[in-house]
C-alpha cells in the first residue's frame, strides 16, 4: 500500500473514533459543555484532514 493510502485510512479511522467519542460523551457531559465538546471534536477532525491533504516537500 502506498503512503497516501495509509494517510486516508488514518483519516477515516480518526473520523470514526471522533464520532464514537461524540456518541459516548453526548449523554454523559453537562449540556452546557456540549458546544465545547463539538468544537474540540471538529478541530481534531480538521487537523487530521489538513495532515492528509498536506503535500510532502
């Protein structure tokens, strides 16, 4: 497998893990912190996407 394939596999698994974290914590955390949790998960997903799309120089 190529390095690019592993990058996309890592991104896909990261998105699945972030979704699992959201589902698990949705009923546990205080509703006032729900927005912060979403922001944190979105930032983690975007960082993972940037790392996949970044070209190696």
